[in-house]
C-alpha cells in the first residue's frame, strides 16, 4: 500500500491551463480534518450554489470545482480587495478511501466533503488485556 | 550596445518582440487593485461600489449566519464586527472511537473574532442601510445621505 496515504504531499496540481480567461478561477481556503475513520475537507467557496459544485474523486485525487454565478455589480468600483470567480482545488488523498461513501454538503458558503476510509485501513486501537 | 545580427530590420523586430513581451506581461498580470492584494490578516476583504444614489459594500463571510455579523454605520464609516465559528464537523459514520485523535492536515480558513472599519467616500443615511447575507456573501446597500447625492441644477432662462 502507498505509505503517503494522507494529503499534505500534494495540493492543486492546477493542470488544466486551458480555462477561458474570462472566468477567473481561485483556490479556496481549505481546512482538512482527519479523525482516523474519515477525512473532512472544508472549503470556503462563498457565492456558489449546490447545483454549481462538482466534487470528483479519481485515482486518489479529490477535486472540488464550483461555478459561481455572476453577481449584481451596480455602479463603478471604488475599492476592490477580492475577485469574483470560480473555485477549483485538488488534493491527493492516496489509497484506502471508500469513494462510494463520499458526501458533500454546501451551506453558508462553505463546502464540506467527507471522505471515509475503508474499514480495513481505519486505525484501530487494540486493547491490551491483562493476563 | 546591442549588436545587430544582420540587416537593418532586426532592431525593429527586436523592438516588436519587446513590446509583445510587455503586452503579455501586462495582460496576464493580476489587476492593479484586484485580488492580488488581499491583505493578510485583514478580514473580511471587501469590495465597494458606487452608484449615483448609494454605495454597496460586499464582503465574503463564509460560514457565518446573519446573526453572527454586526453592522453599524456612522457618517461615512461602516463597521463590520463578528466572529467566525469554529467548524467541527461530526464524523458521519457510527462506531467511531470516542477518544479519537483529530489531526488537522491544513488550517487555512481561520476562525475567531473580527472587526473591520471601512471608510466610505461620502456620508450615508444610516436609517436606509440594508444588508443581506446569502451563501456567505454579505451585501450592504448604503443610500447616500441627502447632502451627498448629486443634485441636478436647473438652468433658468432669463
């Protein structure tokens, strides 16, 4: 089994450079929480909606992509600290995950993806019996 | 001093290449006042726009509910205050060991309180300020104070 089982090793290969320049794509800020039995990826993607979010898991790489609908932009800008665009980010999770049990929830601009580990690879605590 | 390789047209071609390079670097660079300069530690980032009647302030506050944000307006200053909640998703599966260890492989989102004051270019009418928080995007519409609105002056004919 692949020893580099967990996440940190890679982030966002960003391979596809062929996006249209018109739609900007940003990398969302992400928290990754590991509780042994599952890994949760929590991403800030404000302004999206559930229908425009795509989560895929392929060859050990989890990719989240959100298409953000344009917002009303009245008048002229006088201060601009962030851009509005789509979001995309990938993480290599490695092996030992149960792809069929991945769930994704979107609420209040936050996407939470839960990726459970296969039962066989979950860390187990072995009780030591006193003889 | 540049050494020309051959012919008199080459310097012009080099000049053209130079312009091409310049053009490419300009058109692919981040916008001057844009997303490249989100200041570290300043939360939330805001975009402010102006129409004839109002100023609109938009801020990204993912994870927050309307009740988590306090907005106050005095004269030409807008203040946003609140706290980002600590997200602790519960394990979906049953039978997790109770004393399991939580490991954070990444923590980029940030938590905790924030307060930000934004200077507006003109005074606004505090009574008319409206705010909406949808999908983590806060939009605040601040109607300009009556004295700050553009006034059309009729020219009287003699």
